[in-house]
């Protein structure tokens, strides 16, 4: 176990505190009560059982896991879990006249009121000889690991096994966390997180000009990655697949977003304690919300592929060891809200790989972008969930393809420098270059751009030439401003055919500067103000700009 204190059973009570991670979900729910952002719905066709047998098995599962009967309560202005072991959860059992479709089950996915509703919805539908099961459980009491426990218990109950009730529950876990928060380990964890969060910038993928939808929604697309070489690479180099893909994801973001340091989040199972593992001989599997959101802070790497991955692996192990000061507390302390979440679905930590015959959608994404890596036989899938009111599928696809390309090339050479990994494959690179050629257009060569500006200033002196968010230039003003800049550059010693760097925001003075440089006979080098300092310095030095 990663925990220093031995967990113990507690005397049963009516109300229990929320864990820090539950509190984070609760805060999001309060902000988005009318969404299904944290629903975990599934629908599947059952085989080898009647509706009555399925209902009985579901009841046995619910009775074995008391958290499934819980809801929230307000105690002295604080949201807490209300334990209701004696409550009989209603399981709907209905016969249909038409075969249920995906659209039918989709209508069953609706928001939860955490205070008034049962947080576990279990429904059975029969059509002819077909038996269908619909479940929808709120994330505040349930996670991906719980889904596996739920289905395993359900299968055992359906073959007649008697289920043993949990001896250690999610309620006990919440009280154990309260004890750990008062221990020296909490102060040590906070100190670690303070150091990790000392220098970062939130990674935020640029919003699309034309997103998929006008209103909030959840989009999803998948990019496939050839996996044999990646799997072999990780085995030979002694690194985890989680570390490999987390590194490729963060380094892709560094290069796409031009950030020296960035922050995203990742998810772990939170099931480190022996009490949560039935294989450890400590009783039945436990259902609850145990997943933990943790920060990932990285710097753009100039090192080799393998050294970068090993650095990432060491950092993430250290972060997990200090997860007692989790992301909910980090968000409160530093006022940070991450936009991008990374999840590797290959192990016990998988949080979203749930049983689901049909693809049931949520009406709001859990994060603006969630990047999930899922093993698929010999290959891997990069599944990207995104807020469709912010992004277009094409722009999200570009992100997925870059991660895939870097991943496949990284697996070819452990000693290659991260900065040398291509962002696109050869075919796409050729396609991009071909687009840049364009067609040949006839144009007059008698007059330059500078000539045309001067001519417009003579013919239409008061006509508006440039407009920005604050003011505007007429052609006369543009001609005069650019001439003043040209004279100043000449006075500074700028000669024809030399370079001048221009670093300005999107304003009318930028246009005047461009024309002024041309009037001086020089060429301009645009330098984005948002570039990292070292990149701006490199451009200035590499261009040998005089000004």
C-alpha cells in the first residue's frame, strides 16, 4: 500500500464525509446540475437468464455493496454521504412491445439530483425472449473499477452463488482519508505538490473557429496506433505503457502549443489499499468512487526518447506517492482548472472502459479534451472525448494523429532526440507541402505593395485602410506612419535586403511596421509575442536581424 496508516473498519453511522475526489465531482455537479457529465450509463443484452432472475441478481449485488444505496445529504451546510443500508432500491422491470433501440436507452440517460434521486438506476426490459439491462450510476459513488466489480458479482449471482457483503466499504475509505488528512503524510504531500506546481502553464488546445455544435455536447473520435513496436519497446526499455503514452501526449502538446512547461491531469485507480482488492484476501471487491485525479507537469524535452520517458515515469510515481494532496485541493490552492486529461486504460486504473453494448452519450464532456489510450489486441486506440461546443472533429483529429505519429516513431529508436520526432507521417507531410504550392496567378509586376499604398493615399486619402479593435488608419495616415518607420530604420543603419523583426499584437501599427520595413528596402520577420522567450531569442539571432 502507498498509505502509511493502517486502514480499519469504523462503527457504522448515518452520514459520512465526501472524499476529496468526490468533493471535486460534487463541485462540478453543482455548476452543471442539468447535465449528464458524470453519469456512467450502460445498456446490454443479457443471455441465459430471465427478467426475474436478472432482477433478483441485481438486488443481491446492491445488497452486497451499500454505497449503491447512498445519496447525498446536507448536514450543517456541508454535503455528506447518507448511508441507507435498510433502503430497498427500486429496480424497474418492464415488458416492451417493441425491441429497444439505442435511441430508447439514450432517453433513459438523464441528470441526477444528488440529494433527491437514487444514485444507482437499474432497469430491466423484456421484448419477446430478449432480456435487456440498463444501468446508470453517478460517478460520485462509482468508477470504472467498480463497474468490473459490479459485473463480476452480477455474473456470480446469476449462476446461483451467494454474494458476501462488503466488510470494508467506500464509507470506511472516506473516514480513513479523514484520518490520513490529519497525519504528517498530508503535510509532506502538500510540500511535494507545491514544488511540482511552482512553474507551469495550463495546456489549453486552441478552440475551433467552427466547432461541431453551438451548445455544449460531448464528441468522440478515435485514432489508431500500430502497437507491436511500442509494446516491445516498453518491455525492452523497462518502462510502462502509461509512461510511454503520457510522454508522447505531453511532448506533442508542448510542440503544438509552443509551451515550455505545461499542466494536464491524469487519472489513477486509487485502489492502492489492500482492503480494496479481494485478491489480497481481505474480503469481497469494493464498489465506490476511488479514482484520483492527479496533476502532470512537464517541460519540453531536448533529451532522448528513453530519458524523457523515464523522467516522466519517475515523476508520476512520486506524484502517486503524494496523492493525499489531490487535484481538488490543488485546484483550490492554486486556482487552476486543467483543460486536458490523459487516461491510460490498460490496467486496473481504467476508469471509463465500462460494459456497454450500446454507445450511450453524455450531454457534456467531463473535460474540454480527454485523451484515452486503449489497448486493442496488438494495437492501441487513441480515443479523444471533447467538448463539441469548443472543438471541431477535424481539429481534434489533428491532435490525435500527432500523438500517434510521435508514438510510432519513438518506438523505433530509444536514443533519438524527442525534438526530432516528426509530427506527421511522410504521406501527410507531402500532402501539406503540395497544398502550399497553390496555383499560378497572373498579377501586375509594375507596382509593389508599397507603390499601391502610396497611390491609394493620393487617390483616396480619407478612405479607411486598416482597422483594429481600438482604432483605425486612413490611407494617408498609414502612408505617413509607414514612412516615419522607414526613416527611423534607415537612421538606425538598416540596409536594403537586411532583416527586421516585428513583434506586435494584432493592431494597425503592425501593418504600418510591415510596410515601413519594405519602404526601407528590408524584409520583415514576424515574431509572435506568445512564443516562449528562448524561441523568440532564437528567431532574432538566427535571422541576423539588424533591428
